[in-house]
C-alpha cells in the first residue's frame, strides 16, 4: 500500500496510536471538567436551598432588612460571586455582589418560574464567566413570588484544568513528533540501512557475480533474507558453472562431430582418389620395370629413375591419405605402449630416413598399458619418430614417461625446431614446415587423427637439444578396466 516500510510504520502504527492517545486525553479532561461543573452546581444548590426559606418569608413580608441579612449569609456559607432577589416579573428586588440586574430575557429564569424547579447555566456577568443558579422563592400559599440568583466564578482549579487542555495538546503534539522522529531514526538504524544494503547486494547480483561474500547484519528476519540470498547466489553460481561446462562439452561434441563428418567426407574422397589413381600408377610402375629389364640407352636410365621415384612418392601420398582419413571401427583393446615403441625403434634401421640418425631410447622397459588399436598406435608413433629423424641433424631421443594418469611418448631432436606461432598448425592436413616438394604435410595429420580417435592429445615445445620436443599423451588403463 505504502511506498516504504518507514512510511508504513508511521502511518499504520504511530499515527493511529497518537490519535487514540490524543482522544483519550481530550475526553479525560472533558470528563474532569464536567465533574467540576456538576460539583459547582451542587454546591450552589445547597446554598440556595439553605437561604430560600428565610428569603421567601422576608419577601412576603416586605422585610428588606432580613432579606439583606439573608443575602449576606450566602457569602458566609460558600464562595459566591454575587446574589440577587427578583420578583415574579423579573425585576431586581435586592442585590449583593456581582449579579444580573434584569433576568426577564433569561431562558433559565423563565424555565424556573414556569416549572418551579431549580436550574442554572454558565453565563457572563460583567465580563466574568460565572455559573448562575436560579432558585424559586415560594410563598406560603405555594405561589412562586420571585427568584433567587446566586453566581459563582470558576474556581482556580477549574481554570487550571481548562487551561491544561491546551497544554495537553501541546505536549501531545511534541510527544507525537518525538515518537515519529524516533521511529524514523530507529527504523533506519535497525532496519532501513540493512534493507538498503540487501537491495544493493541484489542489484549487484549478475551473471559471473552471483556470490554474496558480505556478512549478514541487522535483525534476525533480515539475516535470514541475507542467508537466503547467499544460498541463492551459490546455487546460481553452481548452475552457471554447470551451464558453462555443458556449453563447452556441447561445443566440443559439435566440433568433434563436425570433424568426424569432415573426416568421413574426405575419407570417401581420398578412397575414391586412391582407387582411381592406384591402377594407373601400378601400370606406370609396371611399364618402368619392364623398360629397366629390357635395358635402355646411355643417359635414359636417369629419367626412368625419376619416374619410379615420383610414382613411389605418389603412392606414399595416397597411402597417407588413406591412413589419415580412414574410418577405423572401434577395435581398441589393452595394449602395451612400451612394447609398441620397442618394435617401432627396432625397425628404424631399415627406414632410409632414420638410418643415418642416432636414436636413443629411455623408459621402454616398463609396462605401459593403454586402450588402443595397435596398428593405428604404431602408425602414429612411427610417423612422429620419422618426422623427428627428417628434422634432426644427428640425434633423436624417444622417452616413455608417466604423467599423472597418462603415459607420455616424448620425442626430441636436435634439428631447427618449430616456431611457436605455427605449432598449433602442424597437425593440419597438407601443412608442412619443409620446402615445397620435400614433405606431403600428412605425416603429423595422421598422428592428429589417431590421437582424436583414442582421446589423447599432443604437445609441441622446445627440445633440450635445441630442436623440437613433441609429446603424445595417452590415458592409461585403470585397474577397474583390466
């Protein structure tokens, strides 16, 4: 209903409380004043009854002396302001003190003469507020022959009560303002500033900044709200992290799916190309062999050697294309990586590219079980080592190391190395750091394809010998999987 809690407290609690207390004070003072007026009237009534008999006889006899003495006795009996005797026509017969000289226009006097009962009312006489009591003077025959008027001023206490009403209003107003001020300041100190801080915290909660680290403060209810905000912030943070991780996983799955689709498409193209080029190349190779057996003229043998070399190179490219983009069914099984490396390094002596390079090995005598397809695993390791042999000057070192729950195949050489800006591209198909015609750019692409198939990854860095350091990391087989 109201725009703020502070205004709600003032309008719904403080204002009604002050109104009720003000009305109670007002009606209480009114009741006290009414009681004083009644006592004033009763006192005058007793005095008038006491002297009405002698005054009635003196008025019937026309004895002014007795009438004057009776009026004087009124002043001795009680505190009065004035006393007067009037005939039945309202004319003054005798008077003492301050009193009306003519009551013919007084409704109270007419009512007393008509009814024969006592009556009175507040009125002003000579500028003074007095209570005028009229008492009928009855002759012996029962006829009302006149009136006795006795007036009394408001007592000092009566005036004090009447004036205290004004002071009560002033004090009540000051008290109301004080209470409102206390409520406003107390609300800010005990509630308002904590509510404002909670609002600042709520406005500050946004993606990436859901946590509430500030300590709770204020009353218990506000601390509970603060704790609720902290709990909500923690849940929002967890949900945001979960969503981010899910988005990353979905993006990785999408990239992997896109890569698999691309690989499948290129594999189909590569398979078709290999099939279409395989037969013509076999024919060319066969004809070259026939020509060599029949013998050629001097100088033509060199051209035949060039033909055979280019045919072999084209055959290698086709084979690498098939290795790179071939779809291999999931035939992975527990394989000893160390045994595969020992077999690969043992056969390096028959490889023309590695025969002139010193290949050192470390750590190949341990059991390193991973889940892999042996043929593809051997192909990846062979390509990395052959690539290092081609880049090295004299030395290649092959090491098998354990890193956390992974096995690392580290291949280092003393060649020129790979520049940091191109290390991320060396596993792309057809990308090569060698001059044109010296490399197909498919050797490491085959390695990247095998790593993706097996859930591994590669790291390219700088060797301790100044060349390239390439690490292939494979997840080890858990004890539960054995």
